[in-house]
C-alpha cells in the first residue's frame, strides 16, 4: 500500500511539472541512446575471435625488421616458415599457413542441366589441414579432417546456396579460376561478424603451395600469415626466445644480412584486431584500443551531459518544491523518505527515457550500418550482457542525476521552507549550476573541435598532391598474364575512341597491395643494401598515370628488366642530393641487374598514413596483374562498356570488374571518414542535449524573474537590454569553457594526429571555430526564450496575484 501511494504521488508530481518532466526525459533519452549505441559498438569490437575454445593458446607469427633508415613490422611471412616451425620445434601442437594473396578468383560450377554458375569471390584462402584444429567452425557437413587431401575445399552455407541451391554440395566439383577443379569436402556455417577470418572458401594449402612455388625465405607478403597453437605445457615467452636466432640457418649466402635484420615474434590472437602495427588478412579490420577508449569516454561524457541537464533543472525546481518538503516534514516524513520520493521520481523519468531510447537505438542502427560497415544486433531480452547493461544504466543515471537535488530538497527545515526563507542567497546553487553548465559546454566544444580537426585532416588527405593524376583512371584485373594476351588487350584498348592512355603493371599506381624487395647498389666504393617499393610496368605506365619524368629516359617495353626508372627518394637513399646524378648507377634487385635510366617525381604508392616509399619501376611482362586506362571524360560509361567488351573478348572465361583510381584512393581514408561522421553526430547530440537543458533552465529563470523584467521594462528597458540580461552570464560561461576545452581538444587530437606521416597542424582559428559554433547555438537557444520574456506585457507581470 505504501509503495502504491508513493507511486501515485510520484506520477501526480511528474504530471504537475510535465514540461519539466518532458525536458528531462528527452535529454536523458538522447544521452542514454548514445551510451547504448557506443556500448554496442565497443562490445562488438572487443568480442572479436573470442569464441575459439583455445583462444589463449593461439598466436600469429609476425616479423620485426630493421634497416639503416627504417624499422617496421609486418604480419607477412614466407611459405617455408610454417613448415620449418613444424619440423624444428615440438612446442606448437598445430601450425598453419593462411594465404589470402589472391586476386578475387573466378569460381565456376557446372549445373546438372549443363548451365554454368560463375562469379568472382573475394574471401578466399589457402590453408593447411591443421587450420580447422586451431580455429573453431560449426560444421554442417564434414569435419576437421576435410582438407587432408589435395585439391579440396571447404565452403560456407552461403556459398553452397549460391552455387548449388538446395542440392547437396558435398563431393561436388568447383573450378578455381579456370585453372583446376577442386572437390567440396566440407560445409561450415558462415563465419560470425566478430571474426577477422571472414573467409567463405577455404582451400587446401598444398594446392596453393604448388601453385605459388614461393620457396625463398626473403619473399614476404602481408597476405600470407602463419598461425599456430601452442601446447598446454608450452610457454609463449620461452618459445619466442627460441625463435630469436633460429631462422638464421635458413638465410644463407646473399640473404644472410637480411636474416640478421629480422626478428620473429608471437602475437596473441586476442591482440590481432587491435594492433595497428599490422594489417589483417582477408576482410579483417584493425581498431586500436585508443579508439575504443575514446569512444567509451564520449559515451560517458554524453551521459554526464544529460545528467547535468537533470541536476540543473531540478536545482531550480527545488525552490518551488520547498513548501512541499516542509509540509511532508510537518506531517512526519523523514529526510530519507523525502529523499527516496525524489529518487523514485528520477527513476521513473529515467526508466521512461530508457524505454524511449530502446526505440531510438533500433532506428539509429539502421542509419549507422553503412557508416560502421557492419550491422549491430540489439536483442536485450535474449542477450544477458546487454540486459545487465540496461538494468545498471537507469540505476547509475538515477543516482548521478537525482541524488544531489534529492539531498538538497530533503535538508530544508520545515519552518523556513513554509515561510519561503530557505537561508542564504542561493549562491551555492548558482555556483553549482554555473559549474555544471560550464562542464557541459566544455564537452560540447571538445567534440566540436575534434570534429573540425578530423574533417580538416580528411580534406588534407584528399587534397594533398600525390605525384600522379588519378582523375578518370580506371583499373581492372588481368587474370592471365600471358604476354600475347596482354599485348593484344593493350592494342585493342588503345583503339577505343574514349581511351587516352593504357598501361599494364603489377599493382597499379596507389594500392594497399605493395611489392617490396631488397636491392643492392654500389655508389663509389660503398655497397648499399636497402628495401624499396617495386613496380613492374610497361612503357606507358608513367604517361598513363601522368607521373612527371624529371631526368633521363622512360622505360622501353621488354619481357625482362633492361633499365630502371626510380623516384627521387630512391636517389636520395643512394646518397644523391641531385637526382639527375643517379642515372647510370647499376642496381641489382631480385636477380635483375640493370642501370638506372630515368628519375620520376616522388609519387605516393600507398596512403598518406605512411611515409613516401622509395620506388623502382622496371619492365616485366610476367608480373603484370593490373591494367589501367585513362579515359576521356566525355561519354565515360560508354567508354567503360567498350573496355569491358574488349576485356571479355580477351578473357572470355573470367568476370570483368573495374575501379576508378579516385575511389581506390578515397577508400584509404574510409576510417577517417567514419570517425568524422561518428564524432560529428555525437557532437551534435551533445549540443542538442545542452540546448534542451539551457532552454528549460532559461524558462525557469524567466518565470522566476517575471516581475523583475516587468519593472525593468516599465522603467524603460528595451528588448535588447532584457535579452542581454539573460544572455551575458551564458556568454561568460562559454568563454570560460573555451579556455578549458581548447587544451583538452589539442591534447586528444595531437595524440590522434601522431598516427599519420602527413598531417595538419591545427591553428588558433580551429579552436576559435569551436567557441563560435557553441556561442551561436547557446545565444540562439537563450535568446529565443529571453525574447519571449522581453516582449511580454509588463502590466501582466506586475499585476498583484
């Protein structure tokens, strides 16, 4: 009965102050919605590959390499490594290679009716049979021994449905890239979203090993990884110590020095998704722990911002509820009962805000999916972790937002409360409100400045000269690098009216697929050994990408490398400050010996996240995997259609796909684009929550100062003076918050910008933009309500009640 009466009283009070209740509810709902969304994102990212039963014993072998000018990391290994580890050490229970260095092979299946299903697949890998003993998969058909034979493949349910429909795929044949047939020996469920191993087709590695034939310990690819599972009694650090100099016995002759500059380490499976030193294979992403921590802080700050609204509005409302508190105490209520009554009111508002937030979360997830690149699930009733978070959230918010106003209300003395003499001048409450509003403004300004800086950095990336012209350049794959086919394709493409230039190369111009190799060059009496980016390309490469030839001669088409063209940085590495002097220097790389014949302007072969690489360009028809065409900008789609027709005539058994180089480069900065969107949205929410609170606060202040405004107007005050009366304090608070938020934003963004080799240096104007945005929003919010108070009839304000 007591609880029922308390609930009835709570609802009656909330209804009586419904405008106040709605303002609080809406502000809390926005803060809670953002905190739930951020919780779902962080929880999802932290769950990556957490479901493998023996996850604590699974490691990836990674490499640290050292040079005279650079020190780097790579997860790329060479083919002999897994076999050597398996043969030389008893510590690992299982070892597997994971080779995803494939150019989206074409998979085809002949159906019973004679028709053919043909498509490109981008989530394909070669592995050892032990792969399925290390990583957990849910088997639909087959078992962990599915890849013990050559030319076998395990496919996912979605691939099975795509190529075989409702028929049983087991023991059926699939053709790999028009080269060989493989037999389906297993079907597994599609990999969960929270794994970096997003492979849909998993082939036997014996097939891959025979096909690639990479037996050179010096040849590494970031798309070839080695995973192992240590035995129960094996220690990670002890095994890593065994790897320290073990590999040197395999680096003999000319590769001995290269081996000394390498070190093999073990990277725990639990760190792979978060270690930005290394790229992930397949469709895997890397998300730094700092990013997740920053996201968590934003969620906490947004929740605090919403709670600040609640505290501010309720400290103002305390004055109007002082008589209520006095009457309750006269009637026998204790301080704890009054406190619990106020806490219950806060809890009701928070609970309703939480229910509203669940609907807003579902709506927001629809719009966030394209930004995040994945679909988050929100099923609180069937997800214990999410349910626990939703239970704890209103309790935490209730205590955070309702405890101080409740304690203040319960401390009023009955006699003084009933006489409206609450003691003092209210300076403590005013100081608290000012402090809380300042904190709210600091959070908003930090987020605004962070958004501006991320956008500036993104714009810097997109506008920075790359040393080449990517406009109107389309790139497409070359599934067979046979010289006669490539020559015929190139000549036919040049005859298309809308095609300006055509070239063939190994990786195009700017790509995440980088070929690097060690070279030797003798300058004077000094032998220089360094690493460089390697571009195999034909004689049209420089002209097609419009890379500026500074000195010497261009390439001449040849089946083998008979001359080298290098960039300016390559010349500097050899010690030539004047790049023209490097011409004629002999260089030996990958068994190719020739003279440097020309020097091109430095051009970026990768994203601006990393330093510009030295580059060497040489001919080599057998290494052409990418074709490129510069198009006339008129009738672009018609030209691409003509390019496709020529390509399909040349490679009739393959599937044509193309990408604009501009799109490829833009994709380099997809992470920054997502960050700017997310931070921008949260900055907008923080400002909106603040506006809601300020609007409510000014409403109450205007109500309490109605007679003062009436007297001022009666004495001749103008509308502008009345608006200034309400606004000047908030302008002061915005100014104070600027001096607090600017160093905080500068610190956070300097830490973020340190990750980029090419970065902006934010100036004072960037931080001033933050205060301008905040000031405009605050003045618009405060001015709207104060204007209504200023134009009110003073007679109504001064009429005796």
